[in-house]
């Protein structure tokens, strides 16, 4: 198994243990983590700035994280991104706060954003930059 596939498999397996409805942001053509999630029965949707595609059972919707369509992300418990560009970090965190979903990021190498968030070691190092706030009950 290539190193890249190992990384994505570790990410997918970790997410599948803790989340049921997730959105991968900036998927490109690398759907390994999304396929792991789909195979585990997780409700997975992917987005990318490029036009909509379908990779088997994995649907990729076109969306710009800098001007997101909030309907895509509503009700997700997790937003995640694998190797996002640095320019995506501020909009990713803002979106996670806006839709109240955890945000987990896998960075290239030893990159991180700000204070690095909460570190998660699942065989690879993930950064949780936002944790979902409990909903208030009236």
C-alpha cells in the first residue's frame, strides 16, 4: 500500500469510529478516505471547487469554500480536509463554526495553522481546529 493510501485509510478509519454524517472539502480526485467512510456506512459527501463528478458511490459537489453553499454542510457532524491549501484554513474554520460541525484537517508534512488546534494521533497526525458546540435545548 502506498504511503498516501495509508494516510487516507487512517483518516477514514478514525472518522468512521466517531462520526456518522461528514463532508470532505477539497477532495480533488483522491477519494480513498471517502471510500473508506462509505464502506463503513458513514453518510459522506465531498466538495471541490471543480465541477461536480461522481466516483462510484462518492458524489462530489462543486462548491467554493470561500463562498460556500451552506445547505451542503448543514447537519454534518464533521467537516474534514486532507492537505488543504493554506488559503483554505480561515474559510474552513469559519464554515465549521457557522454550521456547528467539528473540523479536522490533515496537513502536508509538519504544516499547521495558528496554534495547531487539538492534535489527534490516529496513525497519522490530524488537527481538530473546531469542536462542535452542544445544541441548546429549550
